[in-house]
């Protein structure tokens, strides 16, 4: 901005009140929303969007522009108002807030061109912002900055403090987190209320440059954000003391106004706010980005060399995952790996060994692992693979479902699935992960059964939009596919068949090999079995399931190293739901398992070859 500093400050004050008015108008039109939560951050938004941040209104997701993440997504109306006042769309359209026909939803989603990720499930925005800042500092090496506004209520979430640790550890001095400390939560005051000294001590202990400010003083905010831009070697936290409903007479700092439109009171408050504005025709424009981020290409990713295994060779699919990951990293400099201190078990360390600068250690903080991965993938700046044990993705389900809402393209690899991991016991066994990822609408679920198919699954995932999940196993299993085998998403493979097959066996991972062993045993008893490898559990190759079920006379046995609910068996049953004269027997883990040797556990929980043989013989008598 140009001109006298005093005039500029008044303009920012006026803009803050315009944003308050816009928020009231929008929430009154929808008869719902959070105007008081918007009011507490009006000056912050005014200074950020019309003084501090550098961006293009014509290209909201320009890779060179500063990023803003509204972690307290319920304050969406003021975010929409800021972009409208900046000129992206008419202010009048704010009255379409929360309408089915409008993309101005109750909480922000990337249906809007100026929103990078969906927010509103509280406690997640900072990890996303940290992932963005990591890419900006270490990969793009560009001057754009990342701003994340966190509510004081959501600061009770442990994921916020995980992300603070991540940002500090990696010295993300291009990241600014703003705490909107307005004292009031949804149903009662927050635990710390306005204890600014406690917030200050906590963020400093996490290694942040901390600035305590009056969040309604534009002069203090301007100085704080300007100072943050000069800080080197550590991120900055701006701790803004604010008041919920600021500027709303008889409502400011009062409880029981969370998530309520102001209704009839709104018109009176609008008039009051209008009286505070010195220049009603105010028009402020943002500054443009200072430099171009590098152009990147993240499509058409291929393995640097085809799989190179011998048929029958024993290789764990988790090991092949690491090999495939390193191979796609060979061919594209924007492939990165993230892990939660399990890299020597998931074998993401294969990428780390080859390209240490493209490996990001997230430590044992899986929510930040997935959140930062989501941020790193934003604006198509990187192809991200995040790995840990399959079991530990269950604690990140909220981040995963928000990744789907965010239209994110992240790849998650879960190793050590099922009882086949053996002696470590049930706490380490991923037995719910297929159900989790099958429930995610944008997910593609890969479950490769040998080293060749695993490498190809990695390659396919890198080129597949949405959330991709790769399920890998701990035990060594035989290579069953030739190195030149072609795999496609949603296309199953028949790995054993004859013209006399009378039962279809469906397995994946370790249970595919148990199914093959069972087929050999059945043959000794004069029973021919067809064996199907789904390869992707979602989308399941339903046409192949139906076709082969019909070919064997409608007798199907599904065997999986997973609990019954949400697993392969239920996917197969859905595919066959409209088929007459089909009987499906499900073999799966039906109780909480215990420690033991892998093969002994497969047998104890009914998913080993002898149990498959018994199930096949039984179903043939039905």
C-alpha cells in the first residue's frame, strides 16, 4: 500500500469492519453460521489480506503466492468476505452462504478456487500449513510464505502441538501461525481463556519466535507480521488477544453466541459498524508475489527400471514397496517420502538412502504425518508417499477423511497388516485398515500380493488422483507374476484356473498364497479351484468377480487377513448381491488376535490353506 501510514492504518481498520458486516450479512442470509467467531479475527484478516500477504486475485492457487489456511474453518464467512473484498467475486454473492447451489459452504472446501484444503475438523490446519511451508523452504526454495490461523479452542487438540514441534524441528521460518485467542469456546470458556503468558511460554518452549499482540490493533498486527518476515531459523507464532463478537454491542465477549446468526440484532449492529467506518468507498488491493516458484511436472511417473525378480523368489511386499518408491523417485525429482519413524520397517528408507533431501521424517506423530503430507501435495508441488504401520493409520482417520474432502492427492502406505505380522501382537496388527480406506469416497486401495505387483502399485498410485492406500505385508512371499506383467487399477488377475473349476478362491497379500496352496491341496482330492487376485480392493473388479463366480457354478470362498467388517469379503458380497444361485463363504479374523508365529496365527484364526480347503469342500455341498 502507498500513502501516509496513518491513512493506511485507518483503511485497515475500516476493512476489518467491512469484513464484520459482510460476515453478519452472510450468516443472517443463511440463518446460520458463526459471525462472532468471524468478528474476533477481523483485524487479523484485514492486515493479512490487504497488507501482509502477496497473492494474485486472478489466480488464487498460483504456486508463487503466499498461502493462507483457516484452521478454525467455522469462521468461513470472513474468509469468503476477504476474497470478495479483494475482488475475486461480488460481495453480493456472500448472501449465498450455505445454499445447496453455492460453493460457499459452511466450512471451506477446495470446491472454491481460493481454498487449498477443507478445514473445520479442528486441530488439522497447522499440520497442513507446515507441509506447505516445508515444500516452500526445502523443495521450491521460493519466498512465498504460509499463514495459518488457529482458534484457541482447537489449541486443546494434541495435533496442533504435534505440528508445532514439526515446524520448529525443521526451522520453518516461512511459516506464521496466528492464534486467535478470543477466550470463548462453543459451550463454555476455553481452559486458558486470556492467559497470554501461558500461551507465550508454551509456544516458546516449542521453539517458536513468539509475539503477543492486541488482535484488534492493526498497528500491532502490521508490526508483528513485518517482524515475522525478518525472523530466520524458526517459525513465528502471533498470539492475538481478541474478543469473540468484537464490535457487536451487547454480544462482544458474551457466552452462548457461538454458531448463531445475529438475526434482528444484526441490522442494529451493522449500522453501528458502519458508523465506525471512515471511508465507505474503501478499496484495497493485495500485493503480487515477489518471485516465481519453479515450474514442476508431476505426471506420467514411471519406474526407472522394470521389476527384476525370479518366479518363486521370496520377497516381502513391504520391501518391494521401498524398491518401487526409490525407482519412481529416480525418474521424478518431486517424488518425496514421509514416514513416522518406521522407515526401516516400511522400507521408505530406500528412498532416503538414495535421495536424503527428499525424505521427511515426521517421527511418531502420525496425525502430523498425514496432515503434512496433505499440505506437501497441495498445488501439485510434490508426489507424496507417507508410510507407517497399517494399524497406525487408524489414529489418522480424521486427517484421511479431511484429505478426501480436500480433494487431496496423497499416497499412504501401510505395512505390517494383519495377524501375519506374528509375535508383536494385536496392537501392531492392521486389521481395520481396509474398512477405513474403503469408506473414503476418493480412495483407491491397492493390496498387492507379490513384489512385481507391488512395484507396479507404487507406479500406479503416483499417477492416480485422490487418496491412494497401499497395503503391504511383513512376511516374505513368493513372486508369482512375470516381470513384464501389466497391472491396472480396478483390474483383477486370475492366477490359477482350468476348464473344470468348481470353486472360486479370492485372496490378497498373504492369503492369496494360502489360497494357491489350498488349490493345490484340493486338486489332490479331485477338486479344481480358480484363484483370483483382486489387486485393487477399491475399485474392486466387480465384473471379474461376477464372471468367474458364474464360471465355477456360483461357489466362492473369500479369505483375508482382516476383520470381517469392511474387508474384501464384504466387497465381494456387494459385487455379487444381485447374482442368483451364488454362495459366498468368508474366512477372516473374527476375534481380537494374540501374539504367535505368523503361520500359527493364520491357522488359529482360520485363514490358512487347510481352512480354505475345508471351506471349499463345505460350500460345494450347499
